[in-house]
C-alpha cells in the first residue's frame, strides 16, 4: 500500500521541495503539494472532490495567510480552521476520516496556534525539526503508520469495537482503568481514538514513570542494562519478542508492553522479586544466570 498525502502550504512548491523530497519514498509514501485556494468555498469544494478521496493523509501549514497562491489569491483562514472543517465534514459522514498533520515554523506555532485545537491533529511537527535530514525517515514512518492506523481503527470500529484486533495483543494483563477508557474512546471519531492512543500510550512511553508501553531505552533501564556496553542486548530483545508492540501505529512507534515484560520476569524467568524491587546489579546477575548470557552490563 502506497500512502498518499496532500500537503497544503502558502509557500511555493519550489520552497517546499526539500520537505517533499525528504518525506517521499517510491512505492511507500507520496506527497502532493498545493497552495490554499484563497477562497473558503473553493477550499470546501477541494476536500469534497473525487480527487481528494484518493488521499489518505493531509499535511497542513498553520499560517496560510502570508503568501498569495499561484493565482495571486491570498487566503484568510488558518490550517487549524481547515482541519476543523475537515473533521466536521467527516463527522457528518461526507468524508472518510484521515490523519491530519500540522507542519509549521515554531514561531508561528507560538504566535498563532490556539492550543485548544491540538486534538484536530494527529501530529504537530515544528518545521525546524526537519533541518536535520536524519529525521525525515522517522517522520515518514509515522505518516505511513498514521494512514495504516486509521484504516485499522475504522475496521475495529466496524467489528464491535474490537480492542484485541486494534492492539494485536491479549489485554488480560492490562489494568482495568486503561481498558475502561479505551472501551469508551473507541466509540468516538477515529481522530479522537488516534489522539488518545498517541498521547496516552505512544508518546507517554518516553517518560520513565509511565507504564503501559515503553521505549527500548526505558526497557533497558527497567532491566538494569546499559545497551551501549551489552552486545547480548539483541538476544534479550529476541526473548521479549512476544511482548513487542504490534498494534495500531506500531509502524511508526517502536514500543514494548510493560505488563508483558513483568509477566516474563516473574513467570518465564521464575523470579520471585518484582522488577521494581530488584536492584540494577541484581537484575544483571539474574539475567546472566537465567538466560546464560555474559555480555550484558
């Protein structure tokens, strides 16, 4: 599946070429560029057109009012207004739901962005972030993941709000509060489901004290391991493959189920003390003993 995004910016296509080229990858992700229409009704006509139905993602600049478009027309609305209109039309059943990404200069985000509109967007990306070419690949993966994820969310909503299908995981080990919140959220529009999962599961997994999903760095910390000095780290990751996150948006966010890691520690390794109650040095000794490894520190 090739994901196809439309990128709307009042800048010229020439000036946006670096971003478009950096994000695109043949057979995987294509990005079409266009200016805002300059007229609100023309903008509505665009997103309601048959051509627009071919897109499964939208990238918007915030401040669409600075530069006239190629027809010398200046817009008098912001990207957030366009995103709100799209969400309203989707809610009314006139459009399928697709991910919307806000890509704008930090100065414009700070000056013009109303934070009450955050939930309209699946991702908010400062344009300066892409000054580093190495960051195009992870953003591309997130864009692809969002498109695939919206399809999965829609499928699950049409299948009795099937959470196991959504997360590709047996949720018996998860806490009741999380399950209760998800059962409530899955009934909402897809962008609300997306926002909840990204903000509360995927992005929070960067925070050491968070719980449900964790990054590789935090996984290593929980196990007391220094990745840079442990050549057997990949062996441990293979052992934990069962608890690798394969659910919605997993193509763009690499994570592990913390409940699964704790279950593995207690049940598979047969260690009585919990991870939290075991010191880093004790964890290393136990892992070496239980797994027959030596190259972990």
